[in-house]
C-alpha cells in the first residue's frame, strides 16, 4: 500500500514466531507501563464476546489500553482458517 508522507496511518508488527503486519490509524508512541498502576478493563469491554484488552493505564493524562497480542494473533489465524 502506497502512502504519502502526510498520511497518518502506520503499520505495526505483532508476534515473535508468527508475525502479522497490521495497519493502524496512528501510533502515539511506545511506552513502558508500570503494571502496578494498571486498572482492569471496563465491564463493557471485559464482558464482550471477544475482548483483547488486558488492562488500562493512564499515559500522559489519557487512558490507554494494553492489548493481548497473542490473543489478537490467534484471532487472526482463526479468521483466516
């Protein structure tokens, strides 16, 4: 996919053994989270049929979701099977 220098979409790579490249709307950066400050996902997310949110943390004053990359990869594999 060709992108212009002004296009805000980005590609990220998930996985170690089986790698998946996923287009995302934007990447705000890579941060290291202190898991002791993490909160559980909201009940609407936690109880969803398929949720990939492990926890929530405050980053620069905004809430960010920590996703389960292995569960995402498994869902991709299942969807393509």
